[in-house]
């Protein structure tokens, strides 16, 4: 559900309750999404997913050793400046 900022301020307890029971709650200001209220457990889960070690991330990439890249040897086009 999307909550307007004024409504979310007035009913903050309800926003928190719904975040715990129903999932993330979006808060809008002037029709634009500005924040999302989530449970602490969901926040920690998403935080630990994105906190992977950078080396581990690179090692999990597909093997690019078999990719053949060829450079175009034609002359570059002339550009008038």
C-alpha cells in the first residue's frame, strides 16, 4: 500500500503494523515514492544479501576467457569541430 506522507505521520502505528504483517509500505510525497517502511527482520535480510565480499562477487562471475573480442580496424570517421 502507498501512504501519503501526511497520512503516514498521522497513522504511523498503523504503517508499522502493516509493515510487520503485510510487508513493505511505501510513503509518497507530492505523488513520488520517497521511502519504504520495512520490518527490521526484512531489512537485516536484505542487508546481509547485499553485503557479499567483493572478491566473492567477482569469482561468481561467468568465465569470460572463452569470449573472443575483435577490434574494428577501420579508420575512425572524421568529425568537424
